[in-house]
C-alpha cells in the first residue's frame, strides 16, 4: 500500500518530478537539435522514457488495491486491442501505420501503446482529482484533457516516426476515436473506483503536455 500524502510536496515527490522534468527536457533538446547517431540514440530512449515515467508515476499511487490493478489491466488491454483493430482496419482512428520507434509488438501494433493508454489515462484522472469541480465534471475534463494531449502528440509523432497517417493528414476521425476510447477507459464504474490523490501523476500529465507542445514548436 502506498503512502497517504497531503499538504506540500514531499522530498521524494520533488525528486521524482525533477527527474521527469530533466529526462523530458533532455529528450526535447536531443530530439529537436541533435543529428546522426546522437539523434538515433535519443529515439531509442523513447520507449525507455515511457516505461520509466510509468514506473515513477505508479510508485506514488496511494493504494495498490485490487481495483487499481483492475483499472490498470482494463486501460492497458482496452487501449492495446483498440489500437490493433484501428491500425489493421482504419475504422476507429483512420488509416495509420506504426513505425519502429515504440518497440516490438504484434499485429502491427507495439505492445507499449497499451502502457501509454494506461499512463495518460491514469495521469489525466490524477490531474482532475485536484480540480474543485464535481465528479461528472472531472470525468468530462479528463476526456477533454486526453483528446487535447493527443492533439499535441500527433504532429510530433509523425515527425519522429512513432506512426504515420495515410497522406500525411491527421483526420478528424482520429480525435473522435480518441474521445470515444478515452470515455470508455475513464468511465469509472464501481469496480475501478480506487484511491488516487497522486500528485506526481497529475504533474506528469502537465510535463507530457509541455513536452509535446515544445516539440511542436521546435
């Protein structure tokens, strides 16, 4: 079971946040301004960054209950299955294909994409926990936050070779698909109603938004 936290950020939370900031800033600089072998190494670290960020975020989960792991599995496999269907049929997000940056997978889909769906969903929920609004508003805001994050990710993802859209154009269908899938994953039925209050996860969401926003600029 995790530690219950309140008040000011504690030392281990600050260390985790600074570590994520430094890692993302390093990635931003290398991916934006490096060339050749250094750029290739930076790309190779993208999957590692995703895994490390997920591990750091989960470390600060308040309570490792069965419901938390049920949500983890639900978001991971729902995201992965939806992506498999989407990339092989074009019927959910549009016509796109994954590159090799996100690592190995099956059925034309990297396994890490399931981890990414868990990570961004959990972080969005955690960020919304600290908003002074009713539960239904937090749910809607979390969905909008995920669609907004995807809006920032898409042009960067194509440039870095995470995935590519047919014709190089991001269809409106993609954002509609993200809204629908996010709504399903973020819908909190009683079985997935677990304690969060994870400040590191909430800030991690902001760091990811800032990273892709700046990557889009540079």
